[in-house]
C-alpha cells in the first residue's frame, strides 16, 4: 500500500491506495528531504507521500529556521514555498530564501513549490539557482518525477568531454572551449587559487563546479558565496561568522562560510564588486589562513581551496583605486577566461540541442525539433546574455510553441539584455525625473536585486527602498 495526495476544496487529502510504483531508485531511497511551507496541509501531504519513498523527510513551517536546519543536517533536496504571507503573493520571500540556501550550501538542490503558476516567476526562480519548480496542486507522479530528476542531477558524477576532462554540463566543441578544458585538466587536481573571468551568463559557476568535482577535495564541502551582494556588516558575519551578541541581530553563535569550507573549496562569486575595506579583511584571512568570528578574539585555523569569479576584465580589476593588487595576487594563482558565446558560435547548435532536450522533456513535448530558419536565427544572434540568454530563449520557445517544430518566430531573445544597450541617460533639466530614470535602469540591470542596485547607486538598501516608494517604482 502507499498514499495518494489529492487536492479537494482547497485542501490536500491523503488517501490509501494500492502501490503500483516500484522504488527502484537507490538515490531516492537514500535521500534526505526538507519541505518548508507555512501551510500545514501541504506539509502533511509531503510527509505521507514521501515517507515511504525516501530515507528521511523533515517538514518546517518557519523559513527563519532554515539556516539551523541546513547547518545540522545534510539535506539532498529542499522543497521551498514561494510565499510565507498569505496577503502577499509576489514570491519575493521565496526568492530571498532560495538565494540564502544557495549561499549556504552548494550540495542541496532547491525545488520551488508555488500555487501561482506564472511562467515569469518560475523562470526567475530557475535563474536564481532553483533546480526545478512544482505547481500546487500537483499530481503524485509529477512530484516524484521532479524529485527523481533533481536527485539524478545532484548525484551524477562528472563526465568527461571527448578527450577532455570537464563537467558534462559544460558543452563546447569549439577550439577555444577545448583549450579551456585542457587548462581545467591541469589546474583542477592542484590546490592553486583560481580566478574565473567572464561576462555574465558565460558559465563561471559551472567552471567553478567542474574544478571542484575534478579536484582532490571533491569529497569535502563546496561553499558558494555571492560576495558582491553583501554589505560590510553582512560580509563579515557571513564569511567570518559571529558570536551571540556581537551585534543587534546576533541571537546565536554562527559559523561563517570560510570556516564551513574548511578542508574543502570556497567559491566567492562577484569578487570584483567588494569594497576596499572588505578586500583588506579577506586578504588578512588568506594570508594568515585563519578566521576570527565577530565578537571574539580567538582565531580559527582554516584550510581552503579558493575559487573566485568576476565579470570585470583583469585590467580593470588591477586598478588599485578599486581593487588591491596584493589581493589579486592571492586569489589569482591561475586565471581562467570563459569566452562569451559570440566568440564560440560553433557551440550554439550543440547548446540549443542540449537545452531543447531538457525543456521538451520537462514540458512533455518530447517530439520537438528546430526548423532550419530557427537554427539560422539562433546562429545569427550575438547573445549579450551569453549561454544563460540562449537557455531561456529555448525554454520560452518550448513553452510557447504549439507545434512539433520550432519556427523562427518562436525564438524570442531576452528584452532584459536589450535594455543594457540603451543609450546613456541624457540630462532633462528635471532632477527628480533624472533620479527616477537612473534608479529604474540600475534596478532593471540587476534584475530586481536591491542590494546590488543600492551598491551601484551608492545608497543604502533603506534609502533605495524610500526612493522606490517615492517614485512608485
């Protein structure tokens, strides 16, 4: 016997029914699952459905407890609700907690669950690092299939490109990518610090993951931190940890990300955006190989392999008015430059085919193929958003297509990337209008990330929120 979960009259109901599904997936039977949702009926439904399918199932209604749960347990999958306030259904809470989970752990896959099935919100979640999304009410087999696919993605070993050692997710037959794979093959087994350079959307995260998977530390932690989005206070708290009472909201002792990465790999993304003050503190840790939590004077030895990434060119990064040269030498034993997609157009067809297969299966359109005019359109475009833009162009085309063959008209490229090409703001004589336009462009540029937008504008988050409210943005 097993349990079926059905939706009726706004509630989940659990029914006992004959079992007709073989549990033949060893990964699933050994999986540890966390479900975070403020709806008790949802939590009950997950418990009954997944209890016979996985090793452990933990449910939690308060997302504030996520950090404690993730620190004390090794979850394979987190099912995360998008809304924790019944009167506000924007999904912003879920996006915030998704970002936090991705910052705290690289191992755990996050599957978004939501009652609001907007494509834009779902795609935004995937852009932020979610493995998949699930719409309430769900079908049992759909939920289990989503779980299985996420576990397979997590557990699959690093595969090799023909004659080259690199992650199976990094697709590239062009000469420039083959050269990159050869470089990875030499760098990965060492403990050398690596600086990954490349435009947004080129796949710097995948390169970092490939280095980790091919390294001698692959059985140890891999901790990713988007340092570019951290204020000075958060930077120290997140990276170095703190003692209870170190500042107003420090309600308990907490280990920092550097300490959590001990014996493993620490990946600092957007390293080019940190302040000179933050750079000095990071340099001290790297030089001394020890970290001191906020509120204490006790240094803790750490042994990490450091990988960093930035979209800023090395020449720009080396300007000492913005970045310390002594820190560059610390983080840049070896640099890897990930080429933009426009410089490796030979890979566009293979990438398109890869994403087409993924999304055709996901959206149950298994016979989809690309027409010649559509292929030509894909090849002619320059992709300012790089592989990420190509990926979501393919996903959108799969979602919107009504036929088995994708036509050129089905391929629509991101309007977000087109905005980045807008001409600079011209003075209008109206200071308020000038400020409003500048704020709108910067917030759009960072896709709604208030921390990054505030940092670029030279404002605090609170000041930016006040201006957003003032201009009704």
